C-alpha cells in the first residue's frame, strides 16, 4: 500500500483575510506574543512555522512588540523571549483578580448543574478555610459559614488539595497534624488515606462520604496558582442520600471542570500543564 504523500511547505495559516469582527494584524500580533510566552524562548523560524505566518511578517510583529518591551531579543542566542511589559500587564490583571469574585459565577453554574451547594475554600496549614458558598434551593442542604475550618484529611476539598501536593510536603503536613477521627468513615490511617488520595489523583476529584459529618457527602477538586501549586479548592456538598453511585462520576466531572475554569481565570496552571 502506497503511503499518503506528506504535505510540503509551511502549515496553513490559522488567520483568514476575512475574519469577521477582528483586526487581523492585531490578532496575529497577539498570537505571536502568546506563542513566545508559551515557549519561553523561540526563534523567528520556529514562531513563523508554528503559527503559519510568513517570516517577514512575524519579524515585523516581533520588532514592534520589542519596541514596546513586550518581547526581547537575545543577540547571542538569536531567539526571542517575553519582555518586562508583558509581565507588568499580567501583574495588573492579578491585582484585580479576587478568588472569591472570580469563583462565584463558576460556583453558581456548578450549583445549578448538580443541584447541590457549591463551596470555595483555601488551604491554611493542615486545614481548609471556607471563603465562599452558593447554596442550593433544596430545603436540606450543607452550610459552611465563611471562615469555618475543617481538617484537610476529612474534607472533600482538603483531600483534593492533599492529592495535588508533592509527596514530601504531604508527609510533612500529615505528620504534624495527625489524622483525627470524626466519624467511623474518617480515614485515620496513612494507608487508607493514601489509597484514597491515589484515586483522587487518577480521576481529578475527591469524594468524601460521611467522613466529616454522618449523612453528608462532598466532592472536591483542586484550584492551582500560577506556579502550579494547589492553593484552593471548589466542591459540592449535601446529604449523602442525594449522592447516589450513579451520579458520583457525573458530579465529579462537573466539579473538576469548575476547578479547571477557576484555575484558568486566576491565571493558574495545573500540575500537568506545568510539567
């Protein structure tokens, strides 16, 4: 069988001359800037080929961005990297990005999608502190006042964060805090907890059934900062009777998607993206 012929030449450009509602030159320039940022360092040829933009056009864009200090050129290495003005622009975004404000619309959609109360919590030592909640309209529901705390090993959000920590930090944290028992379902031995955390890593979300409070369940997923570190978590919680085996995977996927969206909105990156 004759193998298909490989296409020759540069890849087809992603930019059409008749893109409605956009300025093609600006769109190209921003795409070059994003490509430089993602690659850390890149040559003119690599950028041109990756984006499907002619070399001469790519060079004009880069020199314009360089003039404004959004990119810089290394004469010795003959490659391009991100510039100080891009950093300043990013810092301006981060200054106005509040986790609670950014997370609330995402949490509201999560509550509407699952029918359960959505929670937002941040890590503080070996505990999580709840900083936001969007309550379900169901008469029986979970409630965590802002500022309330719970140990990470007995919390859906906490276990999601623990699962995303490097092993050395995880061990140090748990050795200092211990594994207090709250119900007969609490993971109070390292073997039981580590097996649970391994499952959480594999699927991207944690599950707490009756581990902190009898009759209450929680599904959580970690939120990551710009260094790829778990800094917070989003979860849903409610009566265990509403967390049927048939719904858990669907709920887990929804929570993981919400966490990924909040991570993106605060300019964070997951461990997988960092790697």
